[in-house]
C-alpha cells in the first residue's frame, strides 16, 4: 500500500509509520532476478526473511548480488 509503480519503477507514496514497515519496504528495492529467485525458492540456503531484515541492503543491484550470496553476475544497468 506504500508503493506505486510508475514507468516500471517503485515510488514510495506514503511514509512507513512503523519500524516493521520501514524494514519490509526495503525489500521492494531488491533486484528483480533476486526477487524472482526467492519466489521460486532458488535463493542461497542462508538467505531468509530474518537475514534480510538484519543486514544493510545496498541499492545497487550488483552489490545486492554480492552481499546476498548470488554469485558473480554483474547487472548491466546497475552502477556501483
């Protein structure tokens, strides 16, 4: 309810009111292939919601790949 999509990009339309909402909102900015892998159950074994809530999640998709253990794949449209 806090996000809208404009031109394929997530836009925050409301301020998260609770710490839980702020923490969960960060997951909307996961790289699309990471989101897909999680939904399909193909994420690294150590990656779960508790881990995602505790770490500092970078906005850069290539850095997310590194931090979350998805290997060496580099995203062509993500700058570090």
